[in-house]
C-alpha cells in the first residue's frame, strides 16, 4: 500500500476553502468533472474521458474542517483508496491544507497524486 501526503498553504481564509470541500456536489475544483451528485452518503463523479467514480463519504466534520472518504467504484482496478482532508488556519489568515490518500495497488500512486495536485491547483485558482 502507498501513502500519499500533500501539505500546502492556500492564500485564502479557511472558511472560503472549506466551502469548496464541504459542498459535496461542487465540481469546479475537480479536473474533468462534468457533474457530481450525492445520494445516501455516496458521491458520484461523472468525468469526461475518465468514466464514473464513486466515493463513500465517511466523515464530514464542519466544525473541525475535516473529511474522509473511500473510493468504492473507479474506472481503474483499485483495491483500496482511503483519503482524508484536514484544514487548519495559519496565523496570517491563510489555510493549511493536508490531504492524505492510501492506495492499493501501488501502480496507481502517480495517477492519484497527479489528480490530487491538479485539484489543489484548481482550488488555488478559485480562492486566491
């Protein structure tokens, strides 16, 4: 199993960044996402050229700005994908983003990491 951890500082207040993550059907920060829907705690991504991805939302903690999810359907054969996102506030009214993903098989590490990094770049364009 591979673990990917990304920590970055966003030049935006924490509430503005959390609005993006906590709106579970918001698609403008997800590369190639045409539409995201939510039904019974499962988020479904319809993605151009990629196919359908489904994630089970395990935790959405608005007070502590923390969420976790696991992929339950993917166009690639993932055996395990568990992720968590945590936001904390810096002293300068910026937001520290911590995003961790556990994946198996290891061969998909680059694919998942590239997707996380592309999503972060899209978030930066929205909030900064």
